[in-house]
């Protein structure tokens, strides 16, 4: 015997082509119903050869017990070598002549194609395996080896279903999909077959280290496979993908990068198994305020809860307002120099000069529109506080210096610039609005009233602050000059910030309850308490992004003022509780 073919990667898929015989065609037997024997139209394989030829019949409904299947060529009974429910291997018997193949199982007989019996000498062909189980991926192929007693002849390989398993003429079989195929090796008139079952696998368990992941826009992290169990020593390389690459991308090492807000599913696939992680990308959250370090307030900007100092701690400094315009982060505030505050403006952490340092001044609010940056505040000139609007660092006076005026908020819509604040007129403070530099009174001067912030939407101007009535500070919302009370008028309260979205007006502030300041959020005038009244607290600013409501402020705990952010009412501490800190402004992008 001589070996005449080398390694073969074999995957076999038995494709069942049904032969149905009608009453007029001669062959008898039932219709091809599963459970009854039925022959594949392509069988037998081979379909010609001398006595002793081993041939294979494929179909279904056979018995896996060889003796329970009766195979005939014409009238000659062919001994059954092996049997499966879908394949029978038999031998051409002595005395057989050319005739139709038939199979009888449980008394039911079906007849198929003709087997031609020849007189030539049968060439012996043997495969090293008659069954092989593989997984449906090319690198999980098997190897067959054929031997024959005919020297110098070429082996001809074939597959009964090349969509399940293919075989090249070197005997390499490639598994492709789940199923069964019959691989045949022919040498002259001799042949041998192997049944290849391509089954699901090989990975039995695949898990990632995280199933949920939260990132901020532009953030990144890595996912890794924590569990990989397989029935082979070496699997294919993992393949990573993202369901939405506009939200988050992933490379083939599992590195995830957040692109924009939203949700994406990152999936890793190893052969037949997958595992997923839901990635939620949140917007960037910027908060301005201060942290006390070594007894001195240091202006700070938090980005996604991580603080960065804007000043070096030499002088007392506070960041009062933040506004983000694409990649530029604008902050306004002040720094105390020579015992007097000086207005400050920072862009991307770099200080921009807006005053000559000769007078007391504060920048309380900042807004960017197009290429212009607007800061509102005041400067003390000749003992009088003058309302100031700095545009790209150049100051414009909004008041004439005859009475104290203070600018607390600025908002730009289109070409219109709105500034709000308050002024001392005849000994009483009135809420003021400057529209493109033209002043108007929002309150009548009957009571002291103070504005803290402004928001504009569709020409609706919202100003918030408080008015002292009968000795009680009442939180107020002025809409186009018309006042609404936000608090009960019994307890002191203050409204610090306003935000409008889709017709809904959000206002942050506080109201005293039993002598304790309770941080509050008003939505269309309806009150929500952010703190429980156990500690003094205040909500200093509000910002709405999508369906999420962000509020910043402070709460005094164990004698320490802690900067806080509430996201949909859930508090997060921005400072460590060791040093005093306060969050005064917020911007979400």
C-alpha cells in the first residue's frame, strides 16, 4: 500500500436532495417524509466500480444500526459496512450486476440511481478517518490522509456540498458553515469517503470586563475580554465593532473613544460568540467657582468633575461665570489685588486683561457669540459703581456714573445684547435691563430689588433675582418685565439663575425653611427641593442639556462648604470636604 495524498482539511456537509418517486416511474416507496428512508439524487458515490467497491448512499431516515438497513444493487444484497441516519456505506457483492440502488428500512423500500458494476480490478483506497467534526471557520480544518495500492495515480477530491466544506486537490478541506458534507477521495476506480460534520463552536463562554461604560465627549478607555473559554487551544483573533461610530469608536485592541453624546453598543466577536458593552457618552460639564486653599480662595474651573486652578493662590480669586463656544472655554470673575477685587477674564485657562487695575472691578457674567466675547460687571470710578460691558476686552459704560449700578448677567441673541443688574435710584435698588445699551427699569423702586441672571429665548426676556417685601426676600422671575413670585413671601428666598428650553423655564436658588437655606429648583414655577434642609445650601446656577437638568451650588456639611452638582436631582460633590468650595456657574456642551 502506498500513501498518495497528504494533509486534508475536511469539513463535510450532507446536502439532502430528495428523490421522490411517483407510481408511474416504477420505483416504489413512500413520499420523502422525514422519518422514512429517502435517497439523495446524487447517490451512490461512486456510482461505478468492480466487485468490492465501497460506495456511500446519502439521504435520510436510515437506521444507525447497520443490520437494520438492507441495501441492494438490483437483486444482489450489498453488505452494509457502517450506517448513520443520513449515510450508509456498503460494498459491491460478488455476483452483482449493473442495477438500481435500493434501501429497505423497517420494511419500507426506496429506490435510487443506478450503480454500474465493472469487471476491472478494484483499486483499494483508504482514508485515515471516516468521520470528522470541525468548526465553521477556515483555521479549524481537519486533516485526512489517503493510501492506495495503485502507484503513480492522482487523487481526485470532491465535496458533496462546497458551501459547507470545500476541498482542494491537495486534500485540504476548509469548513465554511454549519452542516454536513461528504468528502470523497478517488484513485482510479477506487474511492473512500469521510463524513464531515461542521458544528457550532468552538467558543463556549465570552465575556467583557464591563457591560456598561460611561464616557464624556472626547474621553477614551479600553475594554478587554475577561473570560474566553473554547474547545480549541487557539481561537481566531477578536473582532471589535461599534453600533454607532458617530457616538463611539473602537479599534481592534478594544480602545474606545467617545465622539459625541449618545449611546452605542461596542461588541467583540470571537468565532461563534459575541459579548457587548453599552457605551453612554455624556456631554462635557464645565463648572466655575472657587476652592479655598491655605485660607485663600482660588478661582477654579471643573471639567467633568476634575478641578483646574485658574489662579496661583497668591490672591483671593473667584471664577463667577463660564461659557463654552466650541473649543473655547471662557470664564469671568475677579482677583483681589492690593485689597480690592479686579475683573478677570480667562480663555482656555489663559488670563485676558480687561481692566487697567486702577479701580475696583468685578466681571460677573460671560457670553460668547460668533467671534465676540461679552463680559458684564462693574467698575468703581470716583466712588461710584459703573455698569460695564466688556466686548473682546474693550469696556463700554452702560451707566453714567451718577448712581451705583451693577451688572450681573449678560445674554446675546442674534445682534441683540441684553444685560441685567440693578441700580441705586433715590436710595432704593431697582432691577435694570440694558438692551443694546439702552436702560429700562424692571421694578418701580417701591422695594429694594436685585437681579442675578438673565436668559433670552424668542424675544422673551427672563430675569431672576429677589425683591425685599415687608422685610422678606422674595425669589422673583420677571418675564418681559412682569413679575412672578417663586417663593412664599414668608421665608427669605433668592433666585440665582434662569434657563429656558422648549418653553419651559428653569430657575435655581434657595429658600429658607426653619431658618436653614434649602437648595431649590423651580420648573415653570413648581418647586423641587434639592437638599433636605439639614444643612444650609444654595443652587447657584442651572443648565438644561437634552432631557437632563444640571444644577450647581453648595451645601455646608460639618462646617465645610462643599461645591456640588445635582444631575436630575442626584448630588455629586465637586470638592473634597476638607477646604471650603463653591460652584457658581455651569455650562454643558
